[in-house]
C-alpha cells in the first residue's frame, strides 16, 4: 500500500479527538446499517419462543430472565446455566432493542464502529451483560457529554464498549456490600450498592474516553478490538481498588444446578447452529440481492489488508453484508470442527456470545483471508502443547474447546491486520501469542471485564509491533483494484 493511501486512512480514523471512530457513512448507507442492527434484534426476539419450546422452559423464561438480571455476572457466567436458553436470547434481544432506541433518539453517527459496539453488546448478553447492568456505563458517557458539550450520538459507541464493565455493576449492586450475607437467587440491593454502581458507571464514562486514544496509538491500529486495551486497563485499576486494596476476596463466577441445561449436555449446539446458519445465510442473501444478485466486488474486500479499514465506505453495504455472511459461516464452521475433534464445552452461553463477538469488526477489517492464520496459530499451539505433554508425560489441561480458548480465538481475530500487512506467518505468530496470553489476563481484572479477549489482543499487539519494527520486518505490498 502506498504511503499516501496509508496516511489518508490514518487521518480517516483519527478525525475525532475523543476516540478513533470511523467517520459517519453516507445517509442511505448509514440508515441501512442501523436497519441491519435492528434486524439482528428482531431475529433474536423471534428466536425466543422457539428456544423456549426447544429447551422445555415455557413461561418460566421470565423468571429465568429475572435471575439473569439480578445475579452477579463476572467472566464467564453462563446465562444458559443460571438462566435458560430462551431467557438468554430474550436478554440479548432486549439489550439490542435498547441500543437501537438510543441510536434513533440520539441520532447517532452511523458508522462501522457503532455497528461493532452493537455487536459487542449483543455478544456479551450471553455471558455477563444484561438489561440492568448495561445502563450505568451509558449514564457515565452521558454525564461526560453534558460536561464536555459533546453530542451523545457521536460517542455512543464508547457507551456500548463500556458495557463490558457490566460485571462490576452487577457485583456492586447485588453482592459487594452484602459480603457473606449474599445468597444466590435471593437478590437484595443496598443503598450503598446502588451509589457505588452509579458512581462506577460515571467514572467509566470519563476514564474510557480519556484512555482510548492513547491505547489505540500504542498498538498502531493492529488490534481491531481497540477499546479492549483501554477498558482492560481501567478494569485492572477498578479490581485493585474495590477488592485487592480492601482485602476482599474476588468472587467466583456463579453456577447453579439447572436440570434443563444438564439434560441438554450443557450445550445447545443444534439450536444455536441453526440460528446462526439462518442469520449468516440471511445476511449473505440480503447483500447478494442488493448487489444485483451477484458477488461481484467481493474480491476487493478479500484482497484488503484489514488495517484501518471501513468496508461500507469503500465498497458499499451490499458487499459488506456478503462478507459478514461468508465470514460468519467460516467462524461457525471452525467452532463445529473443533467441537467434533476435541469435545470441550460445546455451545454454552459464552460460546454463543463469542460467535457474535468474532464478527464484531467484519464490516471494518475481518475477512476469512486475514483471519485464518490467527486461527492456525491457536491450532499449532494446541498441537505443540499436546506433543510436548505426551513426550514428557504431563497431562494436557486444555484443548481448543476449553472455554477460555473458545473465547480467546473469537477476540484474537482482531489481530488480523498482522496477517494482512505482514503476511500469514506473522498472523500465525500473533495467534499463538494471543493463545498463550488469553488464560492469564482475566486474573489481572478479576474476571470483571467482559472484553478480556480485546485486552489480550491489545497486549499481544504491544508485544509484536515493536519487535516487527525493531527487526525491520517489511510489510507486504497490497495491490488494490
């Protein structure tokens, strides 16, 4: 890529002082982008009655939803377990519709960063975020806007990203001030807990916008999950303040005896597969029809280097939808193959959530061509670890379908600019580094940051970028039509 084009794309993504969000799209493209987000919410809601019928929960879906809303939800709390299949989908649909309403009321800037924030909200709704704990971060960004005179719609994506701090909110509301008196399933709220949760939300609304521009510069845009590093650093500070400083033990993620989930083998693989196949095929079909019943032009996205990109602005929304559909089906295929080969957790709530998280930036960088080396890095580390353990007689403690590694690979896809700009071998190295780090980062913030994989991607980029620059590793020349 020429220096001129590189400079233009850097300027494109640093036009805002508050955060490096992509510029607003053309009006018609922007409206269609928001309509696509609304379609996701509608499909999630439509899936609820089928989920209730499939799992046998019936009208209990609302009592399960209440349990999701009133339970501490640190990483990774399986909402299929403490709630149910139907209530987890209902929770995601409600949060999605809430985001859509806020988008419309605030006249938010339609851009790919906003779509990414929306996807992350939906993804986290299966393992830690709910319609209760999502609001204090929104309040924090709103207060920030009132003081700085910034339009809330311009930074709505920051509020969406900040909801990944939701586990802090739930813990402060329902467990933190109760100590040993906390009883799962018997929610109690104290005045102090409410005050702490609100203040925490306001604090996040000021610190995340302050940290984001600097952390993005640190990894030079090579981590598509750019807010992950900023939010992860804030989460480390908050965990240290609320727990370590006062000597309060970090609680474990909640689990409960759920006969419906146990009878299903703690995996709703058939239902979730059918849902995602339907969604991704529908997305591909919408793009195909809007593109004149052809995939012409997709080759341009396929050849992109995934760095600082904006597919709708460069190629149009129809081609972008085609990419989301194809890439989403590839992600689904990867998960099903590793499930078949290694067993593991299957389609738990967190797995369903990170399937959505893995397509977060499929409108602004992620493509099958640049992501497959990252996945290969995970596979190679697994094979290497298995071989070494067999050789020295150590037990193998993880597989590709251990929950931490399922979550990890979904967010490792944000490192695809490495394979796009430096070639597939560097992409493999980035995947392996991420896989090594992914099980250690949660301890830094106590599991209270749902964006843990984005944090890991940021740390991986911080390791890899200076090494590549120090040894003068040449970037690949990308030839664009």
